[in-house]
């Protein structure tokens, strides 16, 4: 699906921009702990942006609801996981740490669904 390629490319762009912002704009403004948390968000966003690109490319070969769910869960994982880490890093609101694992679960389910779709349809 073209949409997942677009979402993947946009998220890769945003990950690069936020990585640069973290390295140059936040250095010295937030603690090293939160800077590392920011970088974790960036890394996971980039990994899963690439995952969205893969899903978008494979969608041409495997057009199934399983692939669709995989893509949307991967996108939701980026929002929940990386997004919560970004907000936590700049706000220090620790309760946001409770949201992060929901994004992690979305990532895990998305990857499992990608495996299931590949095994089932390729």
C-alpha cells in the first residue's frame, strides 16, 4: 500500500530531524538520562519507519488484512513508543513511561503479523 511507504518515508525524515535536534538542540538543556531516552525514541522510530517501508513494498505482493494490521500497528507503535519517550524527555512527566510499553507491544504484534502474512501468502 502506497500509504505505508509514505508514512515510512515521513517517519524516517522525522527521525533524522529529531535525532539532529536531540544532538544539537537539547544537549545541555536536558539531563544525559533524558537525552539517552530521546535517542532511544529516535532509534526505534527509524527502525520502524524502515519496517513501514518494507510493509508498503510487500503489500504489492501480499495484499491481505494481516499486512494492513501490521502496518497500522507499526505506525501506532511509533506514535505511542517514540512519542511518549520524546514527551517524557522534555517534560520529565514520568507517568508517560506507562504509555511506552503499549507502543512496544504494538511493535511486537506488527512484526509477528508480518511474519504470519509472509508465511501464509508468500
